[in-house]
């Protein structure tokens, strides 16, 4: 079974005075939290969130299929 895990750097949250992510957050809540971390300070760019999008699509049972077999030449 595939599952998604959110890893985060506590030091960065502490540096900016932002509360840590909590269990049970929705994607909208994760997005709002990530926006608070997007910044450049002392020449260092911080990104609030990053992921391999392909992985999300392959483990999400509600996502669209990545290929349309009849339109891509596959039969």
C-alpha cells in the first residue's frame, strides 16, 4: 500500500516562528502553511513545500489517468 508522508524541518519553523504541521491537515491547510514559509532571507531561498507530483498522481485513486491510450498511439 502506498502512503504519503509529510517531512518537515523543525529548525525552519522555529526560525520563522511558525507552528509545526499537525496530523490530519487538509491539502488546503498544508498549502496555507507553506505560503508562510516561502521567502528569501540572508540570500537563502526557502520553499514551503515541494513534492514529486508524479507520485501524487499515481497513488491518488481519484486522479485522472496519465495517458489516454487511444490518443497517444497505444492500443
